[in-house]
C-alpha cells in the first residue's frame, strides 16, 4: 500500500463517487471529450515517448496517449480502484499492450526519476491538497525538457454547465463558490497563481490558453436529466433539502436541461485552461 496524502479525495474517488464514474464512464468521457483535441495537440506526444496521465480515471486519455506512442508507453495514475478497473478492461479490449495503470496518490507517489517525456491530464490534476508538492512530484518524474499539458477548469462564472446546475438547485440558498487554490475544480483557475505554482515546482515556459467547448450532458433532455440528477455534485446540493424543496429543485433542473436541449444533444458552455509547461 502506497502513501495517501489526500484521504478525503481517496475516499470519494475510491468509493461511491468513483463507482458512479466507473458505471457511467462513457458518459463522463463524452461530457468533456471536446477537450481531447487541444490537449493532445499541445502534448506533442512522439512515437517512442513515455507518457504519464495524471488522475487518469477510466483511462480514455491514457489509451489515446498509448496510441500516439506505439513505440513508447503510457502510464495512468489514479486514486480510484473502480475507475482503474474500467481503464484496464478498456486497454485490454483495445488490444493495447503499452498501457499500464497505478493506483496511487500522484501528489506523493514515487513516479520515477525523469522517467517520462510527457505528462498530461484531463481534469485530473485539480484535486491536490498540496498543489506545490504534487507538481514538484510530477516535475521530478519528467525528464528535463519534458512537456506538461493539462486541461483544468477556469472559473465558475465562465462555466455555464456548473452555474446552471447551481442556479437550478439553489432553492433560495446562497451557495458558497468553490475557490481557486482548491482542492477542487477551480484550484488551477487563477492564471497568475498557477504560473507561479508551476515555476516553483520546476517548470519553465508556463502558458495558459483558454479553451471553450460545449459540455455534453446527454443525447436528449430525458437522457440528460436521468444522468445529471444522479451525479455527486447534484446529489450533494439536493441532500440538505426537504422533500418539497427537492422536488421543486429537480423540476427546475429538468426545465434548465430542456432549455439547453438541441439537435446535438444537451450542451452547455464550458471553459478550461490548456496549461502547458516544460520541465526545466
Ligand atoms: C474529474 S476526474 C477526471 C478523470 C479523467 N482524467 C477524465 O478525464 O475522465 C478526476 C480524477 O482525478 C483523480 N484524482 C484526484 N486526486 C488524485 C490524486 N491525488 N492522485 C491521483 N489521482 C487523483 C480521481 O480519482 C479522478 O479519477
């Protein structure tokens, strides 16, 4: 058993929330799949590279990295046993032999000395309790000149998918906004802070570019409502409400989803930083 520095994150991702992600892996992938193209364009993976996927979850991006490095290999690291089980079975089904997965806390796990050419993450590097320690650990695992490419949410106000969920479910409450500095979806959201963080961890040439893509909730309103009403952030907002308020909030959520349904499914705006840097 390796060291866990983020026990609350481990409890969630290796517990019920991770099980939900594992059970609905294709849907979660579809929700943010539009970010794969900018992520991999920036990562610049070459055929013989060793690639690290941080917080790889169910492994869609790890498999993509392995396909881009047929003469190299891709390693996914994640806290979640259930999500890694999906990742491993996907790798086997795809017949990819150059992929492996490690269940560990990327903040503290010894990932090797200069063992990787590239590190990527799609929304998996935002949950560290100690961001400085985590990125120093990741920098240590990259060879000098190695590349880092991350997708991480910008700010709440630029992410309609989340502001609309929160507005629908507020039920008169003044919900506390998640803060940069994390751990949470917006922990890398402040560009100045993230630049200083990565420089301090041993990276140079830090760059943040905003990418805006649609966040996809489902094929149609009924499909999207069924899924969204089951996700953990939504359950968390519903939980403190009494039965009547909960029913009203769910009605509001359904109306919101119906408003955003179109020919391409239920899509809401989202905004992420494409963060790139080079290991000094
Ligand atoms: C929002 S999910 C994204 C998963 C995946 N990258 C994707 O795009 O579908 C966040 C992931 O980060 C993982 N995670 C959170 N904290 C972690 C840590 N300290 N070490 C390793 N993985 C972590 C979670 O287990 C979860 O799989």
